[in-house]
C-alpha cells in the first residue's frame, strides 16, 4: 500500500491578492472537477485539493492591495452621477 500522492503548486503575483488568488482558485476548481470525474476508475483513493493564500491576510499599506483605489473611483463616479441626476 503506497503513500498518498502529494503535489504542491506555488502561484505568485505582486501582493498575492488578485491574479494569484484567482488563478489558484481556478486551478484548484479545475483539478477538483477532473478528479471527481474519475473516468475509468483511475483514481483509487480519496483526493483532496486545498488552497492556501499566504498574503491575503497580511497588512499591506498600499491602497491597491485592498482595492481602496477602486472604491474611491467608484464613490467619485457615484457622486458625479448623483449630482447629474439632481439637476433634472
């Protein structure tokens, strides 16, 4: 009886909060789907696919890491739309 197969895949991007997280979760979901299909009974033991996001909870000081820059832009656009609607 053999030891369980383990594979570790590292995916990184600047700040590890956007692209790397999306790519990691998409890859994990694809692997889960393929392993669950188990066509022809090729997988004979239980399989688990786990994701860990090292930097998601780190305290970043820049606005982009938290999406604050996008929130500011959206709030500014909303205020502009509200002002335009008040004129009518």
